[in-house]
């Protein structure tokens, strides 16, 4: 009998809905709770798992029946059933008991399927076309294919697939997925991702064919400013395994081996940084369909099997997230006897590609160039792209019905695109056909498809645009790994940028899987000394900046931010051995409690990168000494490592770290703090670190806050901070009672400030506080991007302090939610929402005259503590609550 309306919904396994190809033999199960009753609470659950749906229906859970478990946990419940085998498919559901002890109905069942747990399961080879191209241009993209027959109808089929490079696979002419840039980017010396797709619907009894186009991607394309083929490999290769269960239960297996054949087709070359060249006249109709005659194709070569761990992809894939239309018809520029140039404005700086929809004569080529900005004369300004060519070419096959094309083996960072047509080539009768309208080109936005989880809005339109810019900055730089920028020849996993932005990312989107995967990349990248490189994955040549303060500290900060937001202990467990080595590295490279001391031989960090109080134009120099920054980060790394150890139940490890931290703090005060309490030399960032990381004795804090505010006032209410200081500004000022100054900085519109770029029309976060100006263009071209998310790290404070939704560090994963909006100081209305692991939290508040009104909704099975501006606090349970008080 069902007595309770409480039911589990949105079932997830390892953060995914019905995933295929899991790698963990102890997957974690989670759910949200549908129960609108105020105070609704789960007191127990029962998970049932079976090998077939009928068994669940008949209550015959043959794989696992947890029985009634007295627990309020609803997130990341460890698998407790029988050992899971390679490719095993599981159906599971969950039934909940509410606070009255009544059970609700069982949830709708969810599924998951295991991946290939043993490398021997693959029985496939890496196959390639024996072509390599030159260092710069590359070879045509190889097309690989294989025909096969199936004796009967197909019951189910799975394709396990990976590549060194990128693959685009299809079966019987139909793409196996809309995902992009598969199998993704890892440190190919150690790990390689693979995917599993359900291809049951792709197959037929009788003749079938499978095909794949290969791209260079990160494996052998241009990476880290180097030429093609210098980082990992020199040509792409494919490995796939198709397992088909026929109607009679028998299985047929098809793997990549020497029997496959290859040729080249329309993609003349493709590189992530250079762009793609596509000649549609060279398309081979039907090449990936049954019945195609590949007698003229050559046999593939089998490549040596790389010594890597094959890891099923954990993170959401890169996908096309949306298509954006041009703002209007393109502007015709530079029309001459031999060229026509059309400039499109998509109104949004973004990462992706241009999709053409055009009719053109056979053999005519259009060239597509990409840029983030225009010059004052309206032409593209590509000066900040450095050596990134970022140009695509398309040659028409001459289809009178029109042609639609977008490259798939590259991506660019751009707001504007220029399409150039060779007029001289066009015969008079063709000219009218190549008409460029608003609809001839659109921008396809391509990024890792981390589900959006947060929303934020307030009564200040410029702040709302800032929030949009932060989100777009994140979208543009979440491509397989967290990157610094998507447009110039860099696009690397800079650890500093990542660690400052991670807490904000956890509000904007569900990024637990994304960071879990990247932390594995961090483990792969850790060097023998224990240092963490400045970029992860670390390219094989150059890039020897390991262990830099505020960059390498990502090794503790990213797992900790993920744990706080999702309650994910496993990312802590997996990262802890890496952290232990990192802590030993810090000990070994420091002296007398000072990190990166004067005798330290290595590079001593990037400082407060791009701060504005630098004594010279070196972007790594600032008024804040590097050894102060490094020592402060060491102390904070120790505190975070201690918290991680504590969360994992490693008490003595935590005590050791905290003892060490005391010594580092003593050294910090000895070395950098004058008896007056003044930092020498004084800087906003110095005081911010001293306060944020609790490095000062309690009796010196007030003085430090005063000095910080004085340094801000001295600059007319402006910040002077770089990548490391900026994220601390608003949180520190708010924590120490100066929310007024924090708001003043946020709402500042003159340079330097967060809103200054917004007033100039920015649609993403800029790398520099003054990256660009309409009169002068880019202030600097050697290192300047309009899509760099580091300064977007203020986003977490906006959600927490303006929106009013924050994490209770004692209750990671939002079992208890902190609701403490700080109204006023120029903002009189705000609302926010967040999809937490337990459901959606939302807030909405406004100031009306002298009154403050707040609405809060908490999902079932959570509690919260609300702090009102009159200083009162209330404990609340699930449900919707309305509060009001007088403004102070
Ligand atoms: C990157 C930054 C990075 C910095 C560190 C730059 O080139 O774009 O985001 O953190 O270098 O030096």
C-alpha cells in the first residue's frame, strides 16, 4: 500500500541519466525528491537493481536489494549490489520513506551499463591511413570503412569507440552521435578516453557498413603553439568494437583490424587551431552505407597499441549547444573586381563554427575568417589570434538546391566572421546566385554540454550582462578541459585560471563529472617531484612551469570546490594521493616556511598575473611580492589539504598539515608583516590574501581591512588586482563587514572594473581589465583575449551575496543551505536559483522603501538557515517561505 506522496525522480548514475559504458565498478546513485509538502524529509530508502525490467516489476531484484536503509542520503549512494561485470546492464529504482515513516511509490526505473572493464575485452586494433602531411598543413582526413553482413534482426548493439585524434563515425550512412571532438583530450601518454553508443537502430539484417573520418585533434594537430605532430602523435588512428546481439540471443562482434580500408575525401586538412578545408566536390556518396564498392580503397595499417589506460568518458561530451543567427544582413566590405567580402556579426562572442547555407557554383570556394573584434574601419581584427589561423574553406559541389556546411574537426573563438568569395572566378551567370543574406551564415555554439544549474538576476542591467558574460566565458572555455581562451594559439588547461573559477563554475552548471575527469588529467600530469604543471594536460615539449603558486594549487582547490558543491567524496579520495605528493613538493622547495624563497632555482610563479599595480610591464610582476603570494598560497593549500584529509577521515594527516600551516603562517608574519601590521610593500592583493587565508593574528585584521579599503579609495574606488587577488576582493570585503565597498567595486563602471568592459559592449569576460576599446582596438596583441574567464570568479560571490544562495561548509552538497542575501548598496532586487544535488533552491528578494521582503524555496530533504538584514536568523525546512523585515 502506498501511503506517502514522496517519490524519487531524476535518477542519476555517476551524475548521468541512464549512462552507457561506466568505468567505475562502484557507481554512485542519486535522485531528487518530488514531494511538495512543507518540511518533507526522507528518512529511509530502498534501492532495487535487476537485470531486467520484469524482475523489478515482480519485485525480484536479482542484482541488488538494499532493503530499507535508514538514511537521509539521496546523493552518490555507493553501489552495494553484486560485482559488476564488463558491459553488464542494470535497471534500478528507489522507494523512499518520509518523516511519518510512510513509504511512497517506487520511482520510474533508471538504467546504467558498464563499459569494457578489462583492456582485453577490446580485441580490436588501432588502425590508420599511412599518411602524415607536413608540419604545418597536415594530411587530408582519412576515411575508414568496413562492410559486414548480419544474418538476422538485431536485438541490441553497442559501439565502443576511441581514436588517437578525433573520430566522426557513422553506420549505414547515419552518424552514431551528435557529440563533437570525440574521444576528447587527455594526456595521451597516460590515458585515452573512449565512448559507448547504442547503435541498435543503425543496423539492419543483411548488408551493413561502418565508417569513420579521422581528424588530428589534440593528438597530432597544433597544440600549445607548436607545429603539427610535435606533441603526442603524428597521424590519427581509430579503434572500435561493435558488439551486436541478434534476435536469437547470439552475438556478432566486429572490430577494427587490418581488413578495414581507407581513402581520402572532402576534408583536405583540419586542425583545431588552423581551421578546416573542405572540398564538397570530393564527397563520396554512400561511402559509409552498405553496398558501396571499396575495391579502389587501400588497406589500413595497424598501429602499435599505445601504452595508455583506456578510460570511459566521465564528463559530459562536447556538443553543439545552440545556433545563433547573425544580427542582420552582412556588411559588404572590400568588394573589388576579384573579391567580395561579407562581414557577419553574431552579437555574441562565442566558441564554435560558422554554418553556411548557400547555393554556389561547383568549384567556387568561400573562405571564412573569424575574429573577436572589428577594426574601426569595420574590417576583422585578427591581431590578437597570434599564430592561430582560424580560417575555414568550403568549395561548393554545385547543388542547385543549396548546400549546408559547417566544419566538424575544428572550432574557433569569435563574434564576427568574414566570408570571402573569389569574384574573378565566378562566371557572370553565377554571380547573382551567391547572395549573402542574414541567413546564409549562422554561428553554431560548440562546448562541453555541462547542464546549466544556476540562474541569477537583479535590478542592475549591467550586472545581469556581467552574469551573462561570465556564463559565456565559461561556455567558451569548457571544451573537454577547462581552458584559458578559445581563440588564439593557446587554448590550454591553465591551472590558475581553473582554480579561481571553479567555485563559480559549480554554480553556473553541473560540472562534477567535468572536474572529476580533469583531476585525473592533473594526476596524469603531476611530475616526479610532486609538482603540478601550469597547464594540464601538459604538452610534451616545453611548458616546464611546474608548481607555480596559485596555479598548481588547483590540485587542492578544484576537488575541494567540487566536494563543497556536490558533496562528492570520491573526487577527494582520488585526488588525495596527488595532494600528498604536492605537499611533499612544497616542503622540499621551500625554506624556513617561505615558499619560492630567494634561492629557489625554478621559476617562482606568475605572481598576481596581470595586476595593475606592477612596477613594470611584465604581466607576472605586481606590487605583491611573489614570495608573499607563494607563501600565502602554501598556507592555504595546507589548510585545504587538511580539510580534505578531515573529510576523508584521515585525522592525523590533517593535524600534520595544520601544524605545518602554523609554521608557515609564523614565517609569513615574520617576513612580510611589519610590527605596525602593514604589509611591505602594501597592495590590495597582499591584504586580500592575508585576510582570506587567515594569516594575520586576530588583532591585526581590522587594520588590514582598513588598509585594503584605503588602497581601494586611493584609486578612486577601483581595484588593482590580477588573476589571484581579484576573486578574493568581494568575499573578503563582505566577510569583514565592508559589503558596501564590495558592492561599490562591483557596480563601478570606469576602468578598471568588472563593468567597464560591459559598458563597452563586452559579451564575454576579458583577459585584461582594458583588453579592448572601440577607438584603439586591442590594447596589446601579444597576449590579449576577449574570452578568458578568470575575472568571472566574482560570479560565486554574486550568487551567494546578492542572490543569497550559499554553501554551508559543514554540510557540503547543500544538505543545509545558507540563505543570506545582502540587500542595498545599490542593488534593491535580486533573484537566484540553483539546481543542487538535492533539488532546486530559489530566492527572490526586494527592498521596498524601508522594507525588505524575501521568498525562499528549498527542495525536499534539505534545511536552511536564513539571515535577514536586521541581523535575525531563522532555521527553515523544505518548502516555500516568505520573510520580511525592516532594512537597517
Ligand atoms: C594564459 C593565462 C595563464 C597565464 C599564466 C597566459 O598566456 O592565457 O590564462 O594563466 O598565461 O602565465
